C-alpha cells in the first residue's frame, strides 16, 4: 500500500508526526510505502528518514493552487490511501480534488479542545481529568491501532529528525529558544535575557540562542557582552539549529517546534506554556523534561496560540519569572 501522509505545518507538528511514521513502518515494514506531503520549509526535517519513500513539498507562496498540486500528485504518484493528519480546510480541499482516493482523517479532538477553552470549565479539576488529551506522539498511533487492527509493538513511539550537520563547541551549553509560531506564545524576551545572564553568572555553561531571521526580538541578547553567549538568530538554517539543539544539556523555550526537535534527540527541555495548555497533548513527553504554566481563569484561550490576548497583560506568561525558570533549570543541571 502507498500512503500519502498530509501535514503541511507547523514545525513542531511535523516533527511529532514522525512518531506516526515510526509506528506504521514498524508494524507493516516493506508492505507500506509512505509519502509525506509538507510545506517546503519543513522538508529538511524529513529528508533522509528511512521510513519515508519520498518527501513531497508544497510551497503556497509560489502560487501553486491546490488543484494544481492534486494534478501533480495524480500524475506522478500511485496513491492507495490519503492519511490526513492535518485536518484543516486546506487539507480538506486537497482531499476534495483527490476524491477518488480512499482517505483517513485524524480526529484532532476539536470538541474536547473547545471545551477546555471555556473559562468556566477550564478551572474545574474534573474537566482536565475527563477531557485532557494524551501526548500526540502516543495518541495518533493508538488511534491507528483500531483502524488497522494492529497492536503497538513498542510502548514509546519515537520522534525523529535526520542526520544533522557536524557541530562542535568547546564547552557545554544551554540552548534558549525564544521563538514560536505566534507572538502570543512568546515569553518576554527581556526575561530570557535575564535568564541568560543568570546562567552565565552562576554556571560554567555557555548560552546559545537559536532563532530565525524574522525573530528580531532576539537581537536584545546582543546587549550581553560575554563571549560565552552565542546568539545564532538569523545565522543558521533549520538543520544547523537542530544540530545545536542536539548538543545541548537542556533546551529552554516556548511552546514551539524547537523543543520537540530537541526531544527527538533525547535532550531534556523546559517548555513555557502561556495561552495554550499541556492538556492539548503537546507537552514534552521525555522523562525529565519540565513544563511551567499557571492556572488562570482565562487560560487556555486558544488551542494553538493564534488568538491575541484580550487582557491588559499576558499574565499566563508574565507570571513566569526568570527566577522560577532558573530554579527548574538548576535542578535539571
């Protein structure tokens, strides 16, 4: 069987879907050929994956329409099953253009996530126990057990990123990843700067900052005049940043893909949650990783963090102090 797995974005979700690929390939082996359709910018995370026959890319900015993409897929690939793990309007439109191919659409538990965003409900302990979702790296493979009538062969589905560029650094270091797909999920960068200063003052570890060209707020780290701080904002490509994550003692970051990449390489993380919530299933899953968050009447206000904060201050993030994060980090070190 040839499966086309659809997950256009975002960074963390693409990494988490490798647990699904791992389960499928482990269970069915050479009988199954997996094609992975994703956005062009995330393809490097999947290239070289031994369980993927081919990574197919889609660049919406190029002007290619979904109908053109569908024609390209039908012309160049023999697909027996569409497996839509994105389950958005865009992926639904693509499925419509490929109407003749059987499909599976993952249950994203939208109803449960909507319930957990209701202010009155989200404060009640029983709502979390009833509606909270398992980590996605477990949830989707477990859903597939029922579909394929096939048990899990391992108890810990694995996330994956490909072989990374060689990267050496003369000293041990902590990585700070002050990035996220939406600004509402950003812990204030001034707090990250204070945390970096604390690490430099109280340990022998270096501090490495990973961020993309658009993350201009990370330029504030340049105010720290210390050779043990390495600010890579805008200086590395995705896989180069991943190589730095792989070599870290600990990664501290927002609810974002960088932390998922780090865990894919067995590196412990501290994830700072704000408008989203651990119960949605995107919390760290490695033993020893930590989360920091606050129970507030307004939290969670969004399943993805896309919605802007409606309060005068983002208390879900500003209540997290550099001292609190430093205390967790010091214990992990």
